[in-house]
DNA sequence: TAGATTGTTAATCGATTAACAATC
DNA sequence: TAGATTGTTAATCGATTAACAATC
């Protein structure tokens, strides 16, 4: 068991991609794969593949390669634990709704427990089998259920207001769709940002500069 | 005017964040900012801020700092051009719906022209003022409207099937929500991936390893 | 002029890639 | 044994940070 705290973020970010391609191979019935073959499929180098796996002790056999099933299981158990992460959703607008059904249907490792909002007219309505609660009930809920992860689908200012409370209530990870930069203010908390606006802007920069060239 | 083709991806990815913080300062009525102040707010270093801006020629004045308005305008004109990018949406499921209203309401630089799907029962229905069309009409539509960007909210296999056609029809940029790795197969096309599943997996890895430590 | 702060060059750091000994 | 392919160390590359001369 290696010191996983030392694994660098670029490596961690590649794990899901390995996992996806290994799932695919498994489905196709492929039982063995070499670092160079995996690299070719994923658009990287064999060196990087081996370096990455060796952050976790190395899952291969010299002269032979990697067993797809074993590798899939090993990476899977790095990404997911037996207990799924207790998760709450904050903000049930268009994006919140889409995300909640994504979490419920297309995802492993997370269990969506509750959804909160401020809009009076949505409180009490159903969302993915949950009754949307008023944000005022957040503290009480967290104290009795101890969620691990909060999904923030609220505007920047609401996120900023809620963050200290959520951290204090024991939230350890944020899936952050707001433009509030949690990671700057709470360095010890795990934050995964999905900044759709930023993503669009950097795409438009690149597409526009492409046109300039031609 | 510098050779923007040389600007590295990490720099490009930081531009939207600068832009956001500058918008905020502008709103607050702040007119001047130094690289060190901007760095402090954004959680980076003054060196990086200056290096980044100097990729585009440098927007500051020695001894004085940066004028917020000017900097905001300059970065804005890097990110957006006069003409917004003609955009089509492919896949109008939960995610596609959320994304289309995001594009229509919260975004600059993009103009959503049309939406396509395969599900017979949604064809002809309305989405953000557009009539959802059958994917069979894609070619014809592109030939007459020449869209720049395609938003892919479809499953992996559909994305893989559609990609060559879309590239051939002149699509220059993809906002890719599918798990198909476009960038590997089409190195000359601009791809911005939003892999929600990957994002969740890397968060769960980090939250889980946090628990291990404590 | 003195203080401040940029633009830019140099140093450092970390991540990726290459090389090769170990070993199946 | 010979060929293949890993695990691991070394070399390279690129990005970040530090330093400092230029200049407002």
C-alpha cells in the first residue's frame, strides 16, 4: 500500500480515463494489454502509463503485460470504496435537475440523499425521488446524516455564503458548478470544479484563433 | 499582435478566470490593479500573472500597474470576437436541455442555431425557441448554415459515429459532453471536454483518500 | 528623485519521456 | 535461451517562480 497522498493531480485525473478504456476492453473480452497498446488507444505514451500505474505499486507482470480484469478492479477500487459517498445537492434549477438525474442514473460511488433550494415554489416538490427541502433545513439534515459531498448548483454569491457552513458541517468534497473559487479559500477541502462558462470561453478563444490562422 | 498559436494551453485556460475577476472588479468600481493584488485574489503568483499577460504583449504600465477596464476589454476581445460562433446542439436529453438553456441565457460568444436528436417523439417539439430536428437533417442544415461549433450531448457511440461527418461539414470546435475522445482522433480540431463522470471519479478518489489519512 | 511595479530573462520545479536492467 | 515487457532510474521538456533591469 503506497503513500497515496503523494500521487500528483495529473495522475489522479488520468485514472478515470484508464478505468473507462479498461471497462471497454473487459466488455470486448480482451484479457491482456501492454502499456504500449493502452497508450496507443488513449493517445499517450507507454512510459506514462507505466509511471502512472507504478504510483500505486504497479499492477503488471514483467515480460507479460497487464491483466485487463485485474487492472480494472485495482483502479476501480482506487476510485470507489465499498461505501458510496453520501451526497447532497444544493440548487435545483435546470442544471441541478440535470445533474441530480445524472448522479442517480449514470454514476457509481455516490448516493444522493437530499436536495435543497431557496425558491419557495419548488420546496416540497419531488426530484429524483427526493422531496426538495428549504435551505434552512440544511444544518439539521447534515447533523443527523453527515453527508460527505455537496454538489453546488447555485450562483456564485450563494456558494460563497454557504461554503463556511458546509465545511463546518463536515463536508469533505465539493462538486462545484458555481463560479465561486472554493479551492482558494478552503485549501484542505477537495474541490472538483466544473466551470461551464470558463470551458466555453477557452473553446471560443481557440476556435477564434484557428480562424485567424487560416 | 503576437503569435497566438504559441500560447500554451495552461495560459489559455486561465484567461476566463482573469476575465471573471476583472468583470467583478469593474462592477465594484475598481479602476487599477497590480499583478500582485490580482494574484492574491486569484490564488496564484504575481510572476504568473505578468507572464500570462505578456503572452499577448503585456497590458500594463511599468511602475503603475494594470488598468482594470483596459485589461478586461483586452482579455474579452481575446476570448470573444464580434461575430458569435454559430453553434448546434446534438442530443436533447436532460443534459442537452440544461446545456441549451445555459448557452442561451448565461453565455456570450455563442449563438445556438439548431438542435438535433434521434428520438422520434421529441422531433418537432420546441427547445429554447428552436424546433428539434431529426439528425438526418444535419447535413443539409450544415451545408446551408455553416455552423462553427457542435455541442455533443449524446452517448459515446453516437459521438463516434457523428464525428467524421461533423468534421467534414466544417465544424471547427466541439463542446464535448460524451465520453468519446475526439481529441485523440482529430488532432486539428478544437475540443473542450466536459467529462462529468471523470470529474466525479477523481473527486471520489480524493475524498476517499482523505478519509484514509485521518 | 525615490518608490512602485511592470516586462523579461534566468532559475527552479515538476511532469513527461527515454533508457535500461530486471524478469517473466 | 530469446523475446517481450515491466518497473525504475535518468534525461528532457515545459511550466512556474524568482530576480532584476527598465520605466513610469
